C-alpha cells in the first residue's frame, strides 16, 4: 500500500504496533477501540500464511494443561472473541468441547485435570471404551484415558485477524503493510520505528512480530526465541458425519516418546477434510531460511498418527501447509516491558492464538497505562534476563 505522509506534531501515533498477526491485530483493535491513535506495521498483508496465524482453525480450551495460571486469561478470551464477532459480523468461534488424551500420568491429562480441579471447571474423565462409544472417530490404547471438557472449541485465525484489523481501521487505526520494520528504538519521550523508508515516532511501541521477534528488531530483547518449522495436514474422512463440529471435539493427544510427540486435531471445518497435526520439537531456524514447500517426509508423522488413532480417516494426505512456531526457552509466554515505552509480546506459538484478544487488550493496558489488572507476572521477560529495564507508559 502507499505509505501516508507523517502526521503533524512530534508523534505519528500514541502507540505503534509492530506485527499484525494474532496478537498485533488484536492489540490494534483494542487500542483503537479506546480512542488511541495507532499505526500498525506488517511485512506482509495480513491475514497471511507466512507466520503462525493461518491454517483455518486453532484450538481454544479451558482446562489448560500448560498451567492453571492460564485459565483466567482464556476464560476472558472467550468473551472477547464473541465481542469481536458481534462488532464485525464474522463467524470466528465454534464450540465443540475438547478431549485431552494420554496416559493418566501424561502431561496433557494430568495438567488438564489440575487446571480443571483448581478452577472447578466442568469436566469428566473417560476410559478408552467410553471414548469409543461417545466419540467414535477415536481409538485409544488400553492404558489411555481422556479428559472431556465442554468449554472448548476452535477459532478461525484468518477470520479473526481480518475482523480485528477491519474494526481497528474503522475506528481510525492506520496500517502500513508490505514493508518490513528494520528497527524499534527508544528515544527521548517515546519510541521510533524504522520502516517503509522513514522514521515513525510514537509514545509507545508494542512489538509482536511472531517468528521475527528475535531478528534484531529490539536490541534490549534479551530472550532467546526459537523458530521451528511445523506442518499441518488435512485428511479425507470415510464417514464425514463422524467428524462434524456437533459431534467431534477438538483434541490434544499426548503420544509420549522421547522427544515427546503431541497429536492434535479438529472436526471438519469445510465438511470434506479434517486437519491433523503432530507437534514435535525440531531444530531452530531463522524465518527467512525456512523451507515452505511440503515434502513427503513432512507428511509421515501425521499419516502414521491417523492410522493408529483415527481409523475413519483415509491416511493419504489431501493437502498440507507449513507453519512457523516461535517459542521461549520455557515454552511460556513473554509479555512485558523490555525498555522504557517498549512492550514485547512473544513466545506464543503452539498454544497462543486462543488468547489473542485478551493479550491484545492487556497490551493496550501496558501501552496506555504502564500496568494491567491481569496476572501476567509469570510471563515477564525479566525471568530470563533480570538486567532488563522496567518501563512506564
């Protein structure tokens, strides 16, 4: 798009948002909704398939095996997704329930139960025979169980990002797309962003560039972020009725092994195919070096999983796409100030998209007020680098 001229005065914006994927699009919406002057930047034209926020569906679940501390945030996210739907008219959130599958002592099952019990969430534990009777597309091993929770489903990432950006623009936000941000630097009384052949000045910057967060955008981000390549694969069902959203919960399956493997899947979104993935820790790469083509070995793990656990699916893949994951060293979120007037949102890949609207709203808190009422201390960047500076809005 054509880059607009700089606004009159010392600042181009109250807040500049770097990266307009899951977190950036929501931050732009929530900031604009509060009346802030905001400018957003993205090297591509979002929503797009070059980062971590594509693929037609993302799981949202409440009995959070990654830790009970996430539960209040995801509960709030449900309401904000519905708010975005109401404002935009888009269909984004579909409730299906969820199954967390594995051995009773597995991370997925034990963690989901810990969150459910601490927060008194509705749930039940099913053995393999019970799962087979109620959710007939699944086949569990003899020692496996499933935690079933009704407060779960999936969100549509492309629709969510498009809706948030549309609402933000309607509320006065400007977006600069097709230009990579080169640098984000503190300046007296504010922050400057080097992008699109000029320097932009704002009172605060929210940096949420996903896989590009660790690419030298912010010198003071002293957190080692890893970017890995993952594949999402679609299969064709033999009995489509078994995979409809009304009868087929989203699921995460702790397969075990070393390194650990996690299968995950959805009901059919298009009525014809079912998305399945097997997440594994792979070698970290830089975003520009990642091979985005699909090769036969990329399909093997998902196809093998389908053969063993989802017998109604034809194990011959129909299509697949590459997705980038950007993770912190401990696989938990990174949210907070890394310098005066610079807030970083990072480390969300693998389980962050569901939180996007509440993360966007708390980013607005931090940018405009320097604090938030949400409990985000465990996500502080300072847990990795105590020497990082604090910040004020």
